[in-house]
């Protein structure tokens, strides 16, 4: 935890100046105290004053000024790219801090966070390089007399980025790097429970010399966040979080037709076809059915198995999961850490109770590890004999709870996989890749991995149905923060 403690000390050294507004660290005007608690030992490591709606107004005004009259949206894209690549280099040098901030705040095991945190500088590098190659102005020939037309991608304006606590910096940077590349300015509201790595990001942006007002950061709760999304100075809202919150934000945005993109919940299916090789399946299904203790929207929490191989597959999976070490996420051999907070532990316990009450068979776990009496820990939990009508099949639990469902044939499997309001991600396991691709076309989700589990920052990520609108990542992520203008030369 050496790097985590170092980061915390740096934040504390700023005293009450915990908000990043208009290029400077500022004090909140409020008196409501918030805390950051490490979930593996329930220690309070940081307290700070929550920003107020007045602080939001100041931040939006700074972002508005930076967009309306500042240099950032008026730079050549390649100039913006230079700054983004500089941020990437600064963050790359702070990788140990980024990884430990994720582990310390969320409970993600250090082996996972050390690898996955590379997405953060990677996103800035990707969008920095995209600024050099993307066609922001496309020369075309019109159909009315062969006149020249320029189709221009312009920045959408001031963006409110609202992000959750489970992968706090990765999910924030998906938005920040793309929006800044497009020429937008931003007011970011990270989760108040996990603000530490957003501080590192603000420090890197300041060090890189990005103009004041372009990036503003205020960790805050729902009331302050609601003021931000309703603010008339905001042109676009970009949100990652629960479907319920996403529906609220979409409703607010519709009142003034503010642009909105939503990356919401998931109930992803792992579809194991009858020819699948279980040794290969387990390599990705075990870690990605319960990543970050199941607190990931793309977790493969519904496993569909052919009736002819049901016992074999369930036995193999539960045997592998039962060997996962649950404990201190900072220890290198830990396979699963705690849930992030007490309320999340209570939520997961409630779903486990519902599963049992509705008739699912509890095959593994379901309780607190006997040797861990401190921290928000729960055992890896597996239910079998799950029916699609059950709550644990239909609702996003956001914990290490996996449901096994059997199917009769491929059509039955696809029907059960699609029997949910969500459509974010999925995995298909088969020895015939083209058969897997054919199944993927029938599965209603924004991304699918055949024979594994992949999310690539260079590719679009987002959902069908109630898993959201728009895409983060890839070229599509950049276009998420642009408006299209046609300029005709008569």
C-alpha cells in the first residue's frame, strides 16, 4: 500500500482544496463531510467537504468560458493530440499509484488493477494519436451541380461526465480522453466514495498544460450531480452507472434536448455450446464471471449450458471457483477482494436470499468467509437450477453471484440469453468460430467475445436495450462528443 498511502498524503497536503476548477485546486463552499473507506479493512483514509451546487455553477462557468472563447476547441486537432499524449506519458509514470488507488478504494485485487490500469494512459495515447489521423473535415461533392461540400465534425460543447465507483478512473478516462480530443470542455463528477484517482488525473492534466477551464473535477453525491445534469450551461451528459439512474438522466436531458450518452447495467450471458472445450472455457469464465468481486457491468453472471453437459460443466466451474483465494486485495496471490462498501454487501446478501427463496439451488458460497471478520467480504456464490423468471436471472446483482441455466437446443439457448432487459456484453464458447459468430448475430448485445472475454479500448463499447445509448471507446467514442455540420459552397 506504499503508493496508495503516498497518493493519500499528497491529497491531504492540499488541505481543504479538494476541487479542481478552472485550472486550480479550490475549497468547497460546503460543510457536508464525505469519507473514503478502504473496503478490505474498513479504515477511513480520507475526509473532504462535498462540493455544493454553487461550486458546480463556478465549474460550469469555467468550462463554458473555455469552450466559448478559449483556445481548446479552436486548436488544430493535432495540437490537442500533443497535450493528450503528454497526459498519457505523465500517467504512465504514475502507474503504481493508479493501480493501488483502484485496489485501495474499490477492493479490486492488485494483480487485476496493475494490468487493467494501463487502459488509462492507453486511452489518452489512443485519442491523442487519433487527433492526428481522424478526418474532422471531410471534402465531398454535392449532387446539385457538383458543388463542394465540407462535412465537419465539431465538438458538442461543454460535457458533464458522471461516473461510478467500480472502475473509477478507467470509466472516467473513456469519456475525458475522447471528449478532449473532440475539442470539448468538461465538468466531471466522479463518485464521492472513490475520488482519489480522479485527483491523479487532474494533477496530470494540469502538469501537461491543458488550458484552465477545459477540465474541471468535483466528486459529489446525487443532489449535486442532479444540479450538474440540469444546468443549462451543459450541452451533453455522458453517464456510466445504473440503468435506473440512466433513465432519470435521459428524462432530464430530454427536457432541453441536451445530448446524452449512457453506458448502463448488464446481465451478460456466457453461452457454452455443446462442443466447447471446458479447459479453454474456464480460463476466461472463472475470472470474468466475477471480476472485481462481480462489480463490473460486463460480468458473465448468467451461464447457459447444454442439458447434455450440465453436470460436467457446473462441476468443473464450481471446482475452479472454490479454489479462488478471497482476502486482502493488496496481496499478490489473492483472487478476489471485498465488495466496495457496506451497502453493496447488503445488496448482494439480499439477492442471495431471494435466489434461495425463489427456488434456485445454492451450490457454492452464499455467506461471509469464516476467516475474514473485517471488511466487506462475501464468498464466491453459485446458483444452479435457475429459471429465467427468477430475480437473480433478471436483475443486475453487482456481486460475485453466478446463475447456471440449462437449455435444450441452440434456439432455446439464444431465447434464454436474450430474455432480459439488458444487452451489454456476452461470451460464446465453441470449437467452431464461425458457428459462434452466427450465434453472436442472434444475441442482442453491444459486444460479444467468441471463446474468451475481451474489452478493447480501441473498439466501441456500449449496450443494446436498457444497457444504454451511444458508445465509449474506439473511433465511435470520439464521435460521441461531436456534432455534424454540412457546409455548402454554392
